[in-house]
């Protein structure tokens, strides 16, 4: 009888920890997107700032900068959402637009004009 209580206690603890971990992991899931920022001649723009804001509030703001090849990678909190995209770099016109992020949409390229 004592062994059964210990077994049930261990089993219950194991299930609780695993369920808690699963729910936490699902709640903090991140979706990685990437792309390239170029000028109108398709030359990469180094150091462009990309800001993505989940539509409907400030809770989903993510920021990244491009590398010397114009590439960026950014982690977003949710898919099936609209995001406002703002891209800026000194001496270029600021880009502002909206994208819809869905599962499988992970590459977004943009062109900045002078």
C-alpha cells in the first residue's frame, strides 16, 4: 500500500511537471522570419532597422537590424496575425506597410528608396 502511494505521488508529479512545461512552451512559441532589405538597384542595405508590431497593440513589438548583406532574422510571438512593418535607414525613405504572417510564410524582402 505504501509503495503504491509513493508510485502515484511520483507519477502525479511527473505528469504535472510535463503538462506545465508543455503549456509554457506553447504559450511562448516563437516564429522565425527572415528576409533581405535592398535599395532600388537591389544592393543590400547594411544597418537598416526593422520594427514589426503585432496589429492591435504594443505587446508584439520586435526589432532587428540588417547585416552587411542586407539580411535580417526576427522572432515573432504568433502567426495568423497582421503585423505592421516599419523599416528605416538614414538617407532612405522610411517604409511602412502591413504583412499577414501565417504558418509557412517565413521570408519577406523589402526595397527602400532614396
